[in-house]
């Protein structure tokens, strides 16, 4: 058997396919609150402050409790990379320091977008992030992550 012949055209086609697949994920991550929440929109820094335990309130003053995906989840890694600008290793180091110094605890974890959507819908104090395809009328988007 002869090895497959690769031409620049094949390489370009493969690159175009990979870029298209990556582009399909862009904008698929949304930060949500309960449909019953008074919060309508948030800036990325406000969301980051809540998820890093720096702030415990929404912009309107209501209690804010972050709900996270499990460690190792690709959605979690994308969220922290794009909104908080921290890699998984930096995030682990951050929370290790916060716990050791008694200044905070990491957000509670839940499994998957559907579970997070359900929990957030039931509790106006919760804020989470999910895949855009998991949205329904029980929650509202306060930030679209690109």
C-alpha cells in the first residue's frame, strides 16, 4: 500500500474545516440568571468578580451565588479563559490561596448545562453559564461570551 499523497490543497481544506468547526463554538456560551431575577445584563468583569468570590451581590444589590461546571469540563475551561482570563492551573492556584487565607471558597459545582439551567431557574440568587443550545424561557441571558 502506498501512503496517501498530501497536497497543499488538502492541507488548506483541512485547515478550513478546522476553522469552521472552531467558529461554530464561538458565541455558544452564555451567562444566565433566573427569569425571575431583576438583573437584565452584566459586564464580563461583574461576572468574573462573582465567580472569583470578590463580590457576593448582583449589580442591583441582590445576593449572587455562582454555580460552576465540574473541574475538567470544556465549558468551564472556556468560561474561565474568556471571562476571567485564567487557565485551569491558575484558577486552581487562585482558589488554593483563597481557601488557605480564609478569604473565600470556590463556587458550588453542578453537572452539565441542563442541570445548571434547572438550578438557576429555581433560585434567583444563582448565576451560572451554559451552552447556548440549553437555553429556555426559565432563565435569561445576562452575558454572551465570545
